C-alpha cells in the first residue's frame, strides 16, 4: 500500500498503452479473472491510475492483491 493506493510496478514501457496492458494483465491474473474484466477508468497516460474490476468483490480483490490482509481498509460510503 502507498497511502490509499496499491502500488504496482511493471517492467513494461509507458508507451502506446503497453504499461496499462501489463497492469491490467497483472491484476486479472492475480484475481483469477479475465483481462477484459479490468479496465483503466482514469489516469491512462499518467502514473496514478484508477482501475475498474468486475467479477470479484472488493474485499476478495484486496485480500488477493495485498501481501498483508491486515492492510485492508473498508469504506463506508
């Protein structure tokens, strides 16, 4: 975790969407879902990205992506 964000580093270059594709693939593979279930909804050309993930609930996704389940923070809104 990095503040309220999950930090993911990829080796793919940030040109022509290659890094975005690598992030989508990493998240999809980590969650056991199709890459088409992961989309970049904002930040496609920047370092900070917001992803939309379907096919898995938030708590399940966070427990699979975070190295320490105690880092999971729930939102009330």
